């Protein structure tokens, strides 16, 4: 109730500013005299605008831009369609291994000359389909500059875990060289019971778990940017090492709390695996009023995993269940785009993209009881896809306030499976898109969008895997899986107020075909007899989805300045995700799996710029998530995640930050049926409460 009252108060305040924009702006001093705004939806932020936040990196600066949220790219097919909404020196990085958050964290704030924000359709030729784009413009200097961040994570039941991230850049004329290194280490400690009950709720067995998990990774990368003969060339590469583990112990007891057995689980993966990426792009003008860019990207890697779970019950043989997997993904992309300028109010882009994706997956399971070993059928699958995508778009500047981007992508692709599963099929998709933006005034923008999207296929869904942490649940590979297609109609309105405040609402309605969800997968012998049935990812026909998103950034100086202090800011983000699909098991309508109905986050920050201190807290909460298996309905509720921090930015070596994070844990309820869910005959209930120890973090970040 308290959170609801706060939300109502914030909404009422934001509405008041929307109704009286002139009054709201008149009462606030302009803290950035060099910042310019125009009715065409462009805005320039100079470094002075961010001084009050004491930023260390470009990421710190971008996060403080009113009304802007970083979009790292959606899960769509194709390199071009996954463009985010952040550029660096006018370029989109030719990489998939590093997300834009990592890239921005390597740019020192002192090297940012300005940040340009555009909020119109066709904001930049590098970012297809984005109605809002920022461009980080860096200073040109011959000095070596870079960033560093050293972090120590700790907890009450595990030791200190260090991490280090650093990068250095040097410019020599038109050429710049960048070298970066990152390492990450985390340990989490979890505990809690899992209760097995009858259909009526009577306790049969309790398993009391304790466990520790961890993730270690390190990456070394670099980039070269240069010019020659009027052309611009960028080359980047990275090598990454990953290692993960999960160890869990459990004691079994019956309803009378008498010990009946024990369990030991060990799960690792990836296990010290290496992956690498090499990307490059060249940009030039071969003809007058024409700009051409060619992008090449190659990625390869190895993902090895293994797990074993040993169960020993009193007066029963010891059982051991083992899984082994080795996946080798590979991707190669070549893209050419051509931009025509000087065509009056039109800017035309056309080109094509060719991609080849492959996954070589090998998986095996073994179950042994008292020395007798039973081998499960192995899942060895080679998945390969070749895709060709010609595209065309036109950005039409209708007037100072209206801009329209319209275009289409045609996809021709062929997918083949070999090994334990065999299949071959071809796809043809047309993906049209139309975006219109109306810049009502420098503070208010409306965006309308209609587009058809095709989701990226996860090749791992073609191969079988087993989750040993949930009763050895089998996720069967599905050779019949096809991409999900979505037609989306959406509208957005964004309003800025109080110089640093904003409110934004987005709503959309989606019509989905070939919806991806959980489906029953039946295994038959040569005579057609059913030998087993599992769950796996598949297509369950048509569905509808509707979404709402509200973002509010509210500086409170107008409220706190009269009583003697400033620098308090509140940010709220909430999402609503409705859906409806026909269940393939029961035939009734339900929500789509893996889709919580709502989630929200609150952030409160207090900047004491004169003292170099920042205090803040963040709270995240979401609704339960449901999964629908052929014989089970599963409900998982993540706990409230809370974080508090304090920063001091006037330390000689950089900014010191101390942070405490309450991980929240989760509760999982499994309703297992005697037959399928269609029978309605409940056979067992399993309740799991999983708590996590808080994480303590101490970090030092700086720039040079």
C-alpha cells in the first residue's frame, strides 16, 4: 500500500508538470548554458550538464540523460535489426561479444566532448528502426586516456572475490588504438527447504538445501580505428574465458523429521571455455551523394558443461545421474549498406546482409544404480542456417515536426539439421516497418510504430538438455521448431520537464503466429509406439500480447530547495505484459509461459555535489512467472531485490563506492499431475523456498 501511494503521488506530480510546462521550466535555472534544443527533436548535452553527477565514464553520463533508456538491441534475426540506440563517434560497434554498456564503461567521462540526442524517426542510418538515438562524441587528443574499476565482492559465508576492468586508448592523428581487459568473479550462497507434498498438501518429505555457486570470466580485447584515402576503417577483436560452478548439498527427512537420506549435486559450465570474435567495418563514398559501409563479423566458441547428482537413501542403493554436453556455436556475418543523401526531404538506405550460423551440439546422459548403468539416448545435433536479407528504407522529413521512416527487409533462409535429428526447410519472410514521430515542442514527442518482426532462433532448443536442479527435468530438442512472427502496433509519448525530469508511456498490441512456448514432445519406436514423452520448446499457434511501460524521472529540487538542499531524484519504471494463447494440452486459454504479468523498479538518488557524496537505493519487484509443462504447472516468484549504496568522488584515485545488495531469492511451486494437466488430477505438490546471502561490494573507479 505504501508503494502504491508513492506511485500515485509521483504520477500526480508528473501530471501537474505536464499540464503546466511553462511554469515548470520557468522556475529552474539552466545548469547547462551550452545545451541547445530545437523543435526538430535534437538536443546537445555538454559535459557541464553532468558535473553534478561526478561521472567517471560515458555510461554514467548516458544514464543521466532525461527521458533516455539504453536499448542494447532486441532478440531479432539479423545483425542490422539488432542495432541498439547508442553510437560512439557516429558509429555502431561491429561486435556482439561486448554490449553497449561495457563499451560505454570504457570511455572516460573526461574524453566526452558532447552527447547528441535525436528523438525522431530515422534518427541515424546506423540504427535501423530506432526513434531515439544518442551519439557519444569524443575529444581528439594525442594523450593516452582510459578507465579502471577494481571491485571486491564479499558475503557472510564466502570469501572475497576480486574483479578488474580497465581500458586504454591512444590517438595518433586519424588513428586510435584501444586495449581493454576485464575480469569478473562472483560467489553466491543459497539455502532453503524444498517440501514434497501430497495433492491435499500433506508433507511427505523435506529436503534442506545449502549450496554455493560462482561465475568467473576474463576477456582481452582491442580495437583500431583509422582513415586512409577518405575511407574510415574500424577493426576490433576479443578473446573471452568463462567458468561457472554450482555445488549443492541436501539432507532428506520425512514428515516426522527423521533423516532418510542425503544428496550431493555438482554442476559446472561453461568449464574454462574460450570464445573469440573478430569484427571490422569500412565506410567510404564511391559515388557522389552516396555513402557505403561494409561490415564483417566472425564469432566462434566452445561451451562445455557437466553435472552429476548423487542420492543416497537409507537402506537403498546409491544412485548417480550424470550429464555431459559440449556445444560449439559459430556465426559469420557480412553486411553492406548504402545511404543516398541530397534527395530533397528523403534519405534512402538500401543493401543486403548475408549470415551463416552453426551449432554443433553433443549431449549424453547416464544413470547408474548400484553399478548398473543405463545410457539415455544421446542428443548429437548439427544445426546450420544460411540467411540472405536485402533491405530498403526511406526517411521522409515531412516538416520540422514530422518525420517518417518506412522500409522493409526480405529474408531468404535455409535451415538444416543432421545427426540424431534430421530436417531441412526454407523460410521466406517480409518484415515491413513504419515509424512516425511528431515533435510537438522541444519537450514533447509522440511516436507511432507498426512493424512485423521475426524472432531469433535459439539453436540450443534443437538439442536436448537436462536440468538436474529440478528433478532431472528433460528439455527435449525439437527439430520442428520455426521462428516466431509478430506484428506490432505501438504508440509512445515522452515529455521533459524541470530540465532534468521526464515522463514516458509506451503501449503496444501484438499479434503473434507460431508462438514459442513449451510443448509435449513424444518419442516413438520404429513401430510407432510411444516410448517416452518430454517437454521442449515448440510452436503452439497464434497468440496475442499487449504491453504497457511507464518511466518517470522526477528531480525534487523544486520541493527541497526551499528547505535548504538539492540533488534528490526519484526514478520509477514499471512494465505490464498481458498475453493470451490456447494451451496445447488442455485446449483452454492461458498466459504465455516465461512471461510475468508485471514488474517495476524504484530508484532514489541523492547527489551532494559540493561534498562529492552520493547516496542511493534501488528496489525491484515483479509478479510470479508461470510455466506450463505437459504434466506440470510451475509458479516461480522472485523475491524483492534491494540495493543501497554510497559513493565518494573526491578521493584522489577516483570514486569509491560501497554497495549492499539483497539478492531476494525466490519461491517455486510445482503442481505435478497424475496424468497430463488436461486430466485435472493433481498428484503431487513441491514447494521450494530459496534464500540468498546479501552481497557486499567495494569498488574504486577512475579515469586517466
